[in-house]
């Protein structure tokens, strides 16, 4: 016997082939659901750890905005004095 014939299962009836086919289909579907779950775990966005991010007033954002406005006002005042003459 050759190596290829030794690894193949032998079936004597159509019922045995049908049972093997059903078994393989069941295993394929099981593997498919497992692959789907793993894919979703890998590529789905993680749930937010902080629920307040971007909501409400935070002090650092308020300070940053205030500093930006003040910087813009000072620049505008300097440009006004420079080009006024």
C-alpha cells in the first residue's frame, strides 16, 4: 500500500460517508464560530473605560482654551499697535 492510501479513511456504505460528512460539517461550523469570536475580540473597539471623556467641563480644557484666547488677544493688540502708525 502506498502512503496516500494509508491515511485515507475507508468507507463501506453511503450511510458511513453521510455520517462522516455531517461530522465534518459540524466541526467546520464550530471552528467558524470560534474564528468569528476571535476576530471580533481582535478587531472590535474596546469599551470605554472612562465614560465622562469629552463630556462636561474639565479644568484643563478650560485653562487651555482661556490661554489660547488670551494669546490671540495679545497678538491682535501687538499687531494693531504695529500697523496703527
